[in-house]
C-alpha cells in the first residue's frame, strides 16, 4: 500500500516533521456532493457512483461498458449479496448522466463507454492542476453539448 505524507507544519517530540499519513489511493469529495447525491433516486445508481469513484483513474475517468458494469455487479454481489441485472446498471448510468454526476467521453461511433466523473464534486488525485484542467475540460464538454455554463 502506498501512502502520502502530508506535512502539518508542526514538529513531533523527536524534533521530526509531524506528518499526517493518508493512503495514496483516495478520492476527495467537495462541498455540494450531498445535494448531488440526494438527486439520485435509485439505490443502484448511488452504489454505481460510489463504485465508479473508487475505480476511476487519476483523471476521474471510468469505463462503464458491459465489462465495467459486470465488474460493478460482481463487486456489489460480493459486498451485499444483492444482484443487479445489466439493464438495471445501464439505467443507473443513464440516471448519473441525467443528474450531472458523469459525462460521456466516448466517441458516438465507438462503443467504449468512457465517462468522466464530475470534477466539481469528486477528485481522485492530490494535484490541483490536474483538477483545474479536468474542470476546464468538463466545462468545454458541457458547452459543446449546448448547456449553459
């Protein structure tokens, strides 16, 4: 397991820098995520969002094609004993898009099913510049789709 050592600016009794140790694979949730989460109506979509956050890459990208959905369904089954059908998971993806939690990054002609988790609310890495670039990209995607930003 990899860790981040975040300097607190204090020193310990041994005169060493006092660090907070955090696992390197973590996601940050920003203010407003509850409001967004409350708009998701189905349990499957809520569970899929949490799974997508955990399985996204450092650019908040996650693949939710048939294989990605199958991984989600299998992990959910192991964790809870409850099984979702693939159709239910597909509807959950559509709901997350409609709520604005994820946006499709796939070319319509390809069947990649790549999505970006909204970087306004969730961020995978510690890098502020990566988050800034992703928010900029997200805004451009929304503008291209004809949304008011």
